C-alpha cells in the first residue's frame, strides 16, 4: 500500500520554491514525517545574495483536504505569543504575496514555510548528555511553557479532533484500531485493553476537573532542538537575550496545538523520554522531570495519582497507532518509531502498581 504522505518529488518542491518564493536553492533534504512531507532547505534570496549569506528554512507540505485556515492561524498566534515571552520556537515565514501558505496549481497540496532553529534534536544526543540534569531542566521548561500558554485564549484553537488517536482522551479509538491490526498476540491485546480500561475508569471520570488550557500537544524529543557541549546542554545560538531553561530548548512543529489537560502533555513528555532514554531508570525519568516541572507549575496530589495511567495509555498509543499506520503505509518506518520500546516499558510497568509509581516519584522529588 502506498504512503498516505503527499506524493511530491524534491524537484517539484524546488521548482515551486524557485518560482513562487524566488529562492536560489542550494540543497533540499527530506525529513522523516508521519503523514506530511517535511524538508529542510538551504537557499539564498535577493537580500541574502548581497551578503553571500546562506539561509535555511523548513518546508511542510500537507494534503489540501487536511488544511484548515483557522487551525493554521491558531498555530501562528501561539508561536508568536511564545516568542514574545522569550521562548525559542519556530515561526511562520510569509510567501512573497504576504500569505502564510501556498496552494499548488493542481489543488492537491498546501505549502507552508517555517524558520529554522540551528541545533540538533534532543533525541539525537540523549546518549551524549547528562540526562538527569536535562530532565530537571526540561521539566522546568515545560512548566514555564504551560504557565505562559495560560495567557492564550482557548477560543483561538479549533475544536477537538474526535477521530485523532493521538489525542489522549480519544482512547476508545485505540480499541477499534487494535481490532484491525493483524498478528497481535493475546498477551499484548490483553495488556493494552486492561490499560485502556483503567484509564477510562480512573482518569476520564475526573476529566472535567483537570486543569486545562492551550498546549503544544506534541512535545517530544524530535520536536525539541538543543545545543550541547561536553555532555551539557548549552544556550541555543539564536537566543542571546534569555538565560536559563528557556534558552536551552527550541520547540518546533505546532501542528497539533490543542486545548487539553496540562497533565496529558506532561504524561506525553514523560512517555517519550521513558521510551528513548537508556541510562536512567524508568521511574526516575518521571521523577526528575516532575521535580523541575512542579517547581514552576504545581501538580495536585490527585493529578500525580492519575499520571501513571496517562503515561501507560500514551505507551499504548505508540504501540497501536504505530503498528496500525505501518500496516497502512509499510514504506514509512517512521510510523513505528518507538513502538517496540513502548511495549517493553509497558510490560515492565504492569508489575508495579500505580500507587507505588507515584510514591517513588514523590520520594525522589522530596529528596
């Protein structure tokens, strides 16, 4: 089966950027993606050519049917707000006509342009840095991010996506996808279904009481840009005004901005770190992150009690959505990224009660 990503060649991308943006293209690199097409482009324009400066930009191409003007405007307003608050994040670049997007002549695709943050993804250097220190800093960063996003009006964000399996509260969709996946073992199916049942019973019954607001909704180590030296994270070169954690982490890909419980985003960050970090024990990962986070943005005892259920359901997302998408587009290995490790972690966590997980976190956080 063919990929569900836009079917467009690099030569076509180069032609459009040359004709529409008047860029002189030096290099185009295709990037991994789930269902869009993403490229990193090195170029020069009329202004840069005078100084012989080579510029970089990110290009995102989506199917026209998936494009929503209101959603794009919300993303741009969130990015502008965060930049004004001293965060390092990508921003939209306008086309020469002043618009923030370009529809191809055949009507099939929409192009969007974004600024480039110099650095590497956090995922690419997890094996090279002091992860305990990083977890404390990242927790503080996400805490500051949530405090800042509380100032953004929820009304700018489009309505929830009820069919999106990556939205944690749509956990029932995972059950339907699980039925469609071929070759799932009884053990895996049983553990996933038990995890989803516990989430519905313990978390969703408290959903209305959870503090909510605008969230990035896709913070993971491939969407975080960093700069490191001698095993430590340094300030990003593009941020010379800020000190502290705001200067250490650059945030990209605001495509999933949503109104959601802050707890759900905390769970997703811990889920991804637990899947990808190898030199810190699983339970300590959450504890160090929460130590940094709660210094800035407190979490109630009830939320801390519910967090393990959220993390485990997030692991189920990796396993179920990843395998489901891979069977639909087997030429896209990116869809299964993290799925095997997520299953390994989920198996280990089933032997620890959620109460014990919370107690371990509290012990480390208070030490």
